[in-house]
């Protein structure tokens, strides 16, 4: 994802709390959707006017307000004003370079996450910032662009699958974080498959393209590591924080999610070590192949040294030389050369140089 440096420099000249979008230049327009539910009823709608979302704030049911696309700064500001969100929080939401974190306020909890997944069309890893605000009866999410990753969670709410319709907004926040963590597991599975393919190729026919693939995977692992380590710290903060917005029934799920982040970190470290080992194996393999080539060339050069000597001696045009006018001189010289080659090959074989 390319970030506009011009926007970052412009933001640096503004006072703290000034809302300004900092992120990918190809960001999509803002689309607002609402899901309101409890154990008995379910309602969903796409918002065309920001004011349509405000009545849901007063409902006793759980409201999930999702804002996809951060270009509509005015709409986001109006939502922030309605829900009494601090200007610095809005600034962090619009600045998509944030690391995962948790900020605890009196009336709400602000959570920043990094969503990473594999783009099947472009065959590359993509990442985006997902900001989450957990309130008394609502959860507000801010995505850089619309995505289908959360569709499974929406279907669970609509079809009353699992516990989500019976629990409060804190469980919804947990479910959202869990979906993002599941994407990490999916990425690690794909990376693991790529590592196995590289391992098989390194052992068979290593090529220069393997080095590029290894470095690409290592860069992806670094991005994953930058997302998972702060995520573990953020979940630890949620677990330790005694806040009225988090019910006791949700803590076991958060602890389980914390364990998942530790597993992901272990998988990342293991994959990084394997890639480093495969790179060492590749370099050793290339070095060994080079040594084999140099050994063969050295043996060939060594064999031709005495042959060159003999040919050089008998190639001199002196008039008085032994065997110069001998009829069998040429066959004798070739026979001596052949005998030298045979003796040297036998000697090299006994020394196990061949």
C-alpha cells in the first residue's frame, strides 16, 4: 500500500487533533452501514445520510456502525461529535499508519488493528488499518476500504449462529478482533506452504529466483510481526483493564485470543528461522556447486600442465634435438602424453579427488 508523503508532510504542519486523511491515495469513498440486533430482533441498513445512524445510539440493543472508506472526513466528524469521541481519536483513525494499540477512555475503548490477507487476484499480501470503538451499547468500526472479510461475522449475526446475538457489544468487539486474527493464521498457512516449496526446490534445483522469493516472504513476515506483537500488548491491556464495558463473561474469550496471538508470533519466528536456514542452505549449495566446477577445472588444468610442457619442448625449432628426425617421434610423444594423463587420473582417483 503506497502512502502519500505529501499528505504526511501537510499533516505535520497542523495542530494536534486536526482531522486529515493520511493513507493510500487510492482510498475508496465512504460507505456507512448499520447492524442493530439483540436476541430477538435484527435490522440492517446502508446509510445515505449520517443522521440516519444517530437514532440507533439510543436503542437498548447492540448497534454495529461500520464506516468503510475514510475519505468522508465530514461524515466521520459528525459521527464522532454524536458519539462524543475525542478529536485525537479521530486523528488516529484517519492516520492509517498507526500500530495496533488500545486507548481506554471513561465512556469508550479505542482499539487500532492491522488487517492482513492474501489478495488472490494480485497474488500479494495486502494490509489495512481497522479502528474500533467499543461503547456502552455500540461498536463503531472504521475500515480503509470495503472488504468481504467481515461478511462471515455479519452472517453469524443475521442467522443467530453462536453466542453473538446473546452477548453485548464487548463480545462483538472480541468477534471482530478474532476475525482479524484468523486472517493471520490463514496467511501463516500460506507462508508455510511457500516455505515447504522453497525447501524442496533448494534441496533439488536451487535457482536465483529462490533468493527473491525468500526475501519477499521475510518482508511479509516482518509486516506480520509488526502487527502481531503490538496486538498481543493491546489484548493484554484489555485483559488487565477493569472497565465496565467489558463483562466478565468476555474475559475468557479475550484470554483465548491472547493465546492465539502468541501462537501466531511463534509461527512467525519459526518461519523466519526456517527462511534464514533455507537461505544459508541455498548459499552453501551454490558454493558447493561452484567448488565442484572449480575442482573439475583445476583437475583439467593440472592434467594439461605436463602435456603443455611436453608439447612445448618438442615444439621448439632447434636443429639438434633428440628424436627430432626419428620416425616414431610423434607417436612416442603422444603415447607419453596419454600415459601421463592416465597416471594422473589414477592418482587423483586414489586420492579421492575425483
